[in-house]
C-alpha cells in the first residue's frame, strides 16, 4: 500500500518503521528538526508501574505490552547497525525522611491498582543493597521490571531507517483528509502530529523540562524517582556517567527554553539525592510540550482511509509500540482488505 504518516515523533516514527517492515511504501511528512519534538526531550522511561500513581490500568496494560515489544524493535535496529542504550534494571523509588508520607502514599496507590498476580513486580528493599552510593536513604521501593531507552538514539535510528527505506518530506502539512495529504492521494493516511492536530483532536499541552548532566562521581545503575510533596524527580542513567534529570509538568503549550525556576529545582533535588552531582556538568537543557487528552488516555480514531493517533501525554515511549500495534490490527484498517467504512474511537 501507499501510506502517508504526518508527524515523526516517537509515535509516527515507530509506526513508519512497522509499516516499512510490512513492505508498504511509506511517506513521512515532518515540519521540523528532531530536536524540536517532545520525543527528543523525553527521558525514554518504560515505567508502567510508576505511572500507575496517576494513570489508570489501561495505560498500565499498554505499557506492559510495550515492554515486551521494545526489545524486538531494538534488536532489529541493532542488526541494521544502530547502537541504542537499553537497560531493564527497574526503578528505585526513594524519599527523604520529611517526605516519607508522599512515599507511603505512592506505594499504597500503585499496590492498590496492581492486579493481584502482578504484586511481585514491586518490592520493598534496603536502598543500599541496590544503590550503595545513596547513603541518605534507608527503605526504598523497587519496581523490578521497568526499563529505559535512550530517546535520542532511538529517534535517530528510526529516522535513518525511514529515510533509507521510505520517503521523507520536510514541510508543514496544510490539510489532512481520508486518503489525502495536501492533495496527494494515498491508500491510507495516519495523523500523528501531536499538538499540531488540536483542531481535529481534543488536546491540550503539557510542558516538560529536563536536563542532561555528566556526573563522573555518580554511579547509579537504576532509574531513580525521588518523592516530594510538590513534584516527582526522576534520574535516568545513560552511558558514560550521563544522567537525564527531570520532573516538571506544567499546564502550558509554551515550548520555550527551560526556566530558571525549573533548572534550580531539578539541580537542587539531584544534589539532595547524591552529592556527586555537585561537580556534574550541564550538557544540555530541553523542554517539550506533550499532547494530552483530558482523560490522559491515548487517542485512536479510525475512519476509512484515515487513522488519528495522539494524546500519548508523557507516556510516548512507554505506549507507542502497543498503541501502534492496536491501531494496525483494527479490523477497519487491516489495509482495506475487507472494505469496511464504519467509524471507531478506541
């Protein structure tokens, strides 16, 4: 089939990759550079259990499915020469003494939502057993099966694959209709534009900010979440003592540079976690505006000739493979083999 995908964030990129594997002729439309996308600013956390604090079990189930799908995608990309950092040692949740109430609330909340047969995925641990350098903490919560990918490396590898095996059109798309992008006719069109689709999808923007630090004095082997009454800090280890530090979630579509307040809060919280961050170097600061629906659920809407996928919120990397799998196995899509014309919202 001749397929168009509008938007090359993590959702559109994984979608293009999967359709190319199925031998379809794929054209990707994207208006900007990779660094302008919220997918580039993401930490790449595959954390379905931690997200249960604020998400429902549908997000959890999709996240578990993606956890199973990502290793296959990464293995295929590595066979094509890509080098992508991936680690599946889980997440360690900790709190300073004055914030133990937030820690207990978090623990009770996710355990209450976890299915009974999944309770073993969460374990109370001695923090020093997992991370000997976190000397200021005693009891922690280990979310055993969570993982991470390097978002920059993943996007780079996916985009390289698309450019090699499909068509890449760099321009702003003016109009999308079933089977049609800017007057060009396709067998099927996918709208993965994120916030740019808000005229067609009920969306609002959620701003996130994160820092990339190089901290040779820090040796963390797990993703770490630090509880706090006002925000949740995450620290995601990458290669060669690099760490992604983030926490902010601002109800705004402002895609401007990182604010002074956010930078100060993130850096002070990181230092409170591990004193080795005092001598860390700030490599980069990125912000991104994530598309969210009011219910914070992923949005899939299908009519004959057009699929809209959006609203992945802060769960882009966590949900993308599973949401795309769901969209591509929808009976009305299946590449028009049955010629159905009903509308569906999932």
